């Protein structure tokens, strides 16, 4: 799978881009306090980014098929570079007293929200389309999706570690380093990603139906605007079971990651200073569980996508149940690793299963829908989890348990029926 040179380059681009994003994520909360900005700005920025990913993933996914991976990747990374540079400039201006709280807060929401979200909506669907092209059978599709997810989780670990090391030197250092990591990714994409061969004359799918023959664009204009592949509906019956089977896992993982610091501080009676490194360790443990499954275990299991989703959801459900009621640090660590392992098992099965369920022409749209499914959980999980935790600490975990139970049940019913149907590629 990774023998494809284009895919290898794109995985490197993913590593640097997501490392940059996670450097920002790890430093944004303490930095907001250092800059005397209200804490709710962080939640708004994260939710705005997730909303952008949910809205634009299919937009970029379809264009990765029509335009080719190079053009979409360069556009997405340019947007990410602009977001990182804007964020860095605003932090510098605020710390120097040149920018007020309102302007800096609004700019940070814009940079970390819609701008960075637009970029993050472009990269995963493009990678998934490339993986689908390079993997004609189920086993290679699962292995390819697992490798991609594993690289993303590796970037979480690298980003957290780099951010911690830079933050020990200067609290603003991770923010100012972020655009440089994106610039490296942009340089790699510009230098190594091949351009798409020029295609023959094609006509926009909607204009071709509604316009008379003599009003259709010329062949030269058509070559400049390639027709987009078909749009995939959010209610497509081929994808809905996979989305429902994975949604609970993604929501539960989001709740655990958002509340990790509160849980450790309250249950282990840590000070705020002690909770910061403990939270970083817990997030690394979760990412480690996911990465081990995606890079080492899942590609060797050669299980069907439905089996991966069922197993991962079941493991995650048991681990979340333990985490909900445990107060012991060792048990918390084991549960956190198991939640990551469950997520790392569900993810490749979810993306591979959805990808195998649609035709080659629909890969871009399906990749966008699948990528947006995880993003939707991050629209609601941060605000919901923190609000419920403030009311009753067990409440967000009980909500996550409920949703994960429903998803696990779905994985054993609807997903299994989808897995038994012949996929369009096999028919």
C-alpha cells in the first residue's frame, strides 16, 4: 500500500500538517489564559473548525477526484498556512499590547476555526480517495485506511511532545512554530506530488441537463472546469450503517479527551500544575492505543470492515464503562489505552467499509461524508461534555455510554447486513 509514491508523500504531508494542528491544540488553552482571553473562545474555535470540516469535506472529496490530489492538497495547505500565520501574528500582537482582546479573540476563532477547519476538510478525503484507487480488494483497503489513521494518531503524539518541549522554553513557541510545520508540508506537496493529467472535455453535470446544446461551454472551457463526480447523500443507505456504527465511538473518544484534565484533577486530587503533565500523558496513552492498532494490529488481522467496527465498538464500550466509575490511576490508564485501541479498530473498518460500499466515481463524495462524521462529534462533544460535567461529573460519561451502546448494537445489525451485500466493485 505505502509503496505508491504519491501516497507516501501524502502521508508525510498528513504527518506534518496534523502535527502542526496538534501543537496548536496542546497549547491553545494555557495560552488563552496567558493572553487574558475568555476560555469559551477555545470551545467556539474548536466547534467552528469541526463545523467547517463537516460542511466542506464532501466539497473537497469530490474535487480531489475531479482536480487530482495535488491541486486540492496545495489549496488546503495554503489555507492552513494562512491560518497558522494569522494565529501567530495575533498572539504576538496581543502579547505586545498592539491588539485588543476583542480583535485577537475574533481573529483566533477565525484562524483556528473556519480557516484551519477548511484545510483539515481537504486532506483526509484526498488521502482516502488515493487509498481507494490503490486498493482494489478489501484487505488492502482496510490496511490502507489503517495506515492513514495511524499516521494521524502518530501526529497527535508528536505534536503533543513537540508542543510540551517548546512550551517549557516559551509558552508562545508552539504557536509560532505551527506555520513552519505547515510550510514544510506545503513544500513537500509542491515538490513531490505529481500533477493530474489533463482530461478530455467534460461538462458540468447540472449545466448539461438544464442548458440547450448550443449554450453548453466550449471544449476549452470544459477542460478548465472538469465535471465533478456525483454527490453522495448524507442519508445514503449504503453509508448510514457505517456512520451509525462508528458515531458513538467518535463521540465517546471526544468526551474522554475533552474531560481528561478534569477527570484526573478531580479523581486523583491533583493541583492544576500537576494536572497539566498528567493530562498530556493520558492523551498520549489514548493516541498510543489507537496507533498500535492502526499501524501494527489491524493490517495483520485481515478482518472484514464490519468485524473491525463490531470489535472496536465493543472494546470501547467496556473501557468507557470502566473509566466512568474508576478512581485508580492504573485503571484509568488501562481504560484510556483501551478506548484508544477501540477507536483505532473502529476507524479503519468504518472508512474501509464505507469506501467499499460505493462505486469508484463516488469515492470522493463518500470520503467527504465519512470524514465529516467524526467532525460532527467535535461540534457537540466539547460544549456538551463540559456543560454536563459542571452539572454532574458522571453525566457526560453516561451520555457517551448511551450513544456508544446504540452504535455497538448498530454495528452488530445494520453493519453486518451491509457487509454481506456485494459491493459495487465486486458486482
